C-alpha cells in the first residue's frame, strides 16, 4: 500500500495536460465550436446576401434576428434528439449485453478473455482478469461494454446539456455578424460585419488549438478560409437575385 502511494506521489502533475484539467465533456466542446461556427457562418452568409440584394437596412436586421431565433432552436432540438437517439441505442446495447451475461456467463467470460489476449495481455493473465471480472456483475458488464461495444456507461452524453450548449453558442455566434447593423448603416455595416465575423472565426480556430495542440495559426486560418466561402456565396447569390428580380 505504501509502495503504491509512493509511486503515485512520484508522478509529476502537469497542469498543462488536458486530461488533468476539467473542461467538461468533449461532446459539449464539440457543440460549442459547432454552434458558434454555424451561427456565424450561416447568419453572415444569409444577411450578406440579403443586404446585397435589397439594400434595405431594416430587412437585413429583421432577417438576421429571424435566422438566429429559428436556427438556434432548430439546432438545439436537432442536437437533443440526435444525442438522445444515440444514447438510447447505447442503452439498449447495454441491456442486451447484460442479458447475455446472465444467460451465458461462461461463454461471455471466454469472449472477454479472448479480447484481453487480442489487446496484448498474456494468456495466463488474461484468463485471470476475465475470471475476476466475471465474479462481479457490474465490473463484468463494464468490461464487456467497453471492449466489445465501445461504450463507457458512465460517460454517456447528456442530451439536454448538449442542446443548451448548442442553443446559446449558436445565438452568440449569430449575434456577431448582425451586431454592426445596429450601429451602422449600409454599406459600411456589411464590410464591418464580414470583417468582425471573419476575425471571430479566426479567433475561434485559435481557441480550439489550445486543446488540440495544433498550430494556432493553421487552426485559425482553416476556420477563416472555410467560413469565408459562405460570405462570398451569400454575396454572389444576392447580386444575382438583385439583377434578376429587382
């Protein structure tokens, strides 16, 4: 016991390691980045096209607010339903696995042993580990869930939490391209909206590099370039509509 304690104390704690930090689940981080990026890109592309086609300041603001309201709720609902569906499938798999463990404990124990061996454990140790696991129903299910199903029961995603993160991140992202229209007139607001949104997207890309350890400039530039396409497409479509129908 003392030896284990000494070994643990000798391990250096590095606060810069991601797994030593508490940033919430990776799924929440995914929803945060996805929501902000989609909110900025979708809103920017739409209102840029509308501004180019109509040249009407009120119409642009109204359209931007409608887009943010509708899309943020739609994305949140979609996130909730999709996450809940995936979680439901995983829970059904766990129930089915639990049934197999109760009906065929010997066969499942042998299957677990083979998976240990495939993972690289020595045969004798794999057999011992499978024997120990099979005597504890909770541990047995946990090991089979992870190794056979690829599921970590205690780390299942929270549908409601993911939906809330998506909702607010989309609203926050969408507010950036619309903001300039509240303080400036056309056409200045268009260029400020594009510039501020692209800068925000670049910053979001840089932020993600804090956790992925990618080169900060490459991460920001990638987000910048891909998002720029939306504003360009929106502007082009707006110009085409203006010439064809207005």
